[in-house]
């Protein structure tokens, strides 16, 4: 299977929708890699893997460690790693230093950062120096406190125009695709039709050029599930059942049975 490149992703604009999922670990990346177009090592790992209340406490070290685990397993999907809060907003130079470190240490093909028109100089600085950038507009989780919560964005005409302006400036700065989070269908449709680069929606309707979900949410791993997420499985129930059975077998000494004792006689 051929590895997808940044130009391949760009060429999918208006074509078959892009399939994107987050991944944070090597075993999950191995399963997802042949099935998706993009593996996103999102800073959502702070909440999903580390149990944080928001993504704000995620460090560059965490992103580098998980990014490396995922990129090492990705033979087909394009691997994109999030730049965490505080590691790129100060200046284009700070953003380049962080992005270069993430790309060096992980082997990923691109980075993602949140922001609109105010981040366009930074995006342009990165892109001109060879760092492919995925943008992220609309609901930006790193701004949860400034936004007063995880709220749908672009609810009125002015809000919708601001998101369009943000998306256009991120595109014009050189981003190769843009995550659009938490916007209604009419806004997503309008922006998608006006951009040359693919939009990747999350809570943003099917009007986008692709969709992304947090893997643990769509697998039903438990915990809070946002209302725009469809659970395609209930893995937490499978785990609970397996662990209950294991516990019972340990207590009644039916595990380990003869085939799991040395010398092994597995069939
Ligand atoms: O951090 C993340 O996982 C993300 C996606 C949900 C878009 O930004």
C-alpha cells in the first residue's frame, strides 16, 4: 500500500471524503493505518489518555512520545501531530522550533495547529520552511476558557463570517487542509465550497471534504461522549466482560489451566 502524501490529500478536495481518526499508541496505529487516510495524533490525548480536564496541560514531550509511537507504525496513512497549547502561539520562530522538533523526533509528515487569521503569518512561516500544516478553525479546544466552554461556533451571521475569514486566511497562508470543528451544516457547506483545500469536519455535518473522530469516542471506550459522536462499537463493555471472566477464573483457579502452564501444550 502506497503512503499517502500531502499532495495526495490536497487532490482529494471535492472527491471521495477523507477518512481521519486520532491515534495515540502503536497498537492502535497498526490497526487503523490501512483503513484511514490520515492518522491524527491529536492533543485530545491529554483528555483521552491522561485523563486531563482539557488539552491545555499537554506538553511537547507528550506529543513527541505518542507521535513517534504512531508514525513508526504508519505505512499508508499520512501522520499529522498536533502542536500543543503554548508551543507555537508566541511567534513564528517558536512555532518553527516546535514543529521541527516534532517532525525530527516523530517522523510525522505534517503538524496541526489551532487558529484563524491571527495565526496566518505563523502558518506561512512554517509552510515556506517545509513544514506542511493542517489548520483547525471553528471550535478550538485550546481556547476552551476564552470561548466559555466547548460551544458550537458561528451561530449568527457575524460568527459564521468570522469562521469563513479564518478558514480562508489559513488556506491562503498555505495550510493543506483544515479541520472545522463544531459548526452547523450551512456554515460548513459554505466554507467547504469556497476553499481550494479539503475541510475535515468534526461536529460539522457531512458537507465537509472528510470527517475526523476521536478513536476512543467512536469505539465506545466509555467516559463523556460529545453529542456529535456516533459510537460504532461498545469496547468498554467487551473489556468489562473479559476482565470479569478473568477475575472469576483466577478466583476459582480455572485459569491458568494446563495449556497455559509450563510446558505449554497450546493447540
Ligand atoms: O486533538 C484532537 O484530537 C483534534 C481532533 C479531534 C480534530 O484536534
